[in-house]
C-alpha cells in the first residue's frame, strides 16, 4: 500500500484552485467551433429577411451545440487517455497521489456528463468510454453515462447497460481509496438504475434487475438473475429459484 503524501492538504488546495477554472476553460474551448460557425453563418445571412435569418441562425445554434458536445468529449477523452492509470487493483491512503490522479479523472468525467447524456447509446459515447480506458467489446450497448472509473471497467460482447445504471470502480474506506476491476461478461443485461460496485464479476448471460444494488466484490455465475438491495440471486441458470 502506498504511503501518505506529505503536504496533501496544501497540494489539494492549490490543485483545486487551478482545476476549477480549467474545467470552465475546457467548456469554453469546446464551444469555439460552434461560435465560429455562428459568426460565419451570421455574416453570410446579414442581408436576409429577418424571419429567414432567425430560422437559419436558430438551426446553426443547434448544430453548434452538437459541435460543443463532440469537442467536449474529444478533449476530455484525450486528457483521460493521458492521465488514466494502467492497473488491475490498487489501494492507497486518501492522502496520496493515486487519490489526486483519480480525482482528476473523475473531474474530467463530470465535465463530460452534460455532453455524454446526449450521446448514449451511440458510437460517439462508446468511443469516449474507450478513450477513458473502458474495455467495450463488440456489440455492447451502453445506455447510461454513469460508467465511472472507466479504466476499471470491462464490458463483454452484446451486453446491455440500462439507462442510468451506475458502475463504480472505486470506493473509499477507513484505510483510503480502493480501486478494483468490474468485469461484466457477454450477453449480460444490467437493468435501469442498477448499481454495480467495485470488484464485481458478472458471468455471461446474467441479468441484474432494475434498481438492484450489487455490493462490492459480488460474483454472479453465468446465466443467473439477481435483484434487490443488496442484490441476491432470484433465479438460477437452470430456471430454478433459490431456497
């Protein structure tokens, strides 16, 4: 386990002061392509009839918003590619460089959420998740933007992640931050608003019911159906119910 970082509180304070304006600057830079397009269209239509110009400028603003979403995800995904750690499982004190690194990645993901909510499910959202380190196999459908700690998540072929489902690869305990891989097999269904916690392993063809909460390090055998809070097996792979 890593050692505590000396002067963590000062480092945290300084980085917070730098990072907060950085987030808004990134959002502003993402808006630049749309602003440029608006200026160009506005200039080209300056002599149009007012109602015609209003319509074309309104449509241009909509396209500009789309360009903002795409630029936002591309910039933040690129930063994620640079900063994400390459690891399986790790733990460190709360006052550590690993925590700071995780905090930066979490901030990037939060900055991406306004755009990402409009881009799932789509190849754009999947591309962003892969840039952030998530291993997404062929045919997987991700309908939720809340794939947190992407670098700790693996999603198998033809798996469906339901709307607003949350997958976490981290947790904080008394001894600090813990990062542990979440491995989801092929042809799995994760229900709407389900929550998958760190270290969970979900076998091929399994189902996690809507709003179920899977405690940390839970292992679901292939083909089983789990539900509830905390989630438990409600139907085995052979179709029988547990006693």
